[in-house]
């Protein structure tokens, strides 16, 4: 017999389809040891002149019972995401959300999505939050496989990369290979034991290699 959690998971594909209209990167059931987000979406919002990006989390529920508690659960993911939503399946017999429920969600600061016959309808837009930098970065890197370039600030997916530890000739060799193959570079700052990883996207790697003096290659 399927559990409530299993039935909720059946709704994830519908929510993912809705997110993909505006969020190129989506994934269900992601998070860290501090909590799992039902469905997450990531998109660029910086336009032509910035690499800024935004995360939206969606908490999925089968019904509206104990509505305020469910809104509170959705709000908790603001530590990860810039926008937080509660998505609830509608039986089609009642209003998508009651006036009081919309007021509660607005007061708490949670967006609302109604799931009706396999499609999602946004009833209330989430306000924008500033999540914890550490948790947002962990979510992007460990759960979504997305890296943040330390130079241009853009997100990218490093399917292939060169990892550098040390300095001097290792850096030059790695830059030469990465630039010629147009792949990313991962490097470390501070003590390698602290595992402070940083990334350079393929475009910035190529640009730095082109700008480097011949004597340093």
C-alpha cells in the first residue's frame, strides 16, 4: 500500500514541469543533512550584465489540512532558496485555496501553487529571500552539480574539469589543457586539508590563458 510520502512523490513530475517553464535546472528530493526539498528549481536572473541566479523550493502536499503548519514547513527552506512555495493537490470540488488560507500564506511569506488534474496553477507568488550562503552553495554543488565561477559569477555544469593542487608548473599545465579542451578548473584556497574548493568556468579559463604572458605559459 503506498504511503503518503509515495503519493506526494507522484506529484513531483507535475511540479517539475511547471518549474521548467522558468527554471532551466530542476530536480526533486534534494537537500543536505538539514532537510530535503521536494522539488527545486534554479535559474539565472542577472540578465545581460550579471551572473546572478535564483533558487525556488516547492513543498508538495496532498491536502490543505493543518494548513498553517504546512506553510511553516515550506518557509523553513528559505535557508536554501530565494523563493519558497507550498504546492497542494486540489480535489476540484472546493476553491483552490480559501481566502483565509491565502491570507495565512501571505502573512507567513510563502507562495501557493494549486495542483489541479496534473497541472500547476500559481495562486500566490513567493516573496524573495536571501538564503544562507553556505547552504545555498552546498545545495547547488552537491545536489544539483552546478558550480559558481569565481571570476564571472556564472553558474555552469562541469561535466569535465581539471583539479589543481599546488602551484607553478601544475597550474600552467592544467590551464593549458583546460583552455585547449574548453573545460573547467577546480582549485583550492587556503589549507588543502580544509577542502575549500573554488571553480573557474571554461570561458574564464580560456580568457585567462589568452591574457597570460607567453613567458608564464
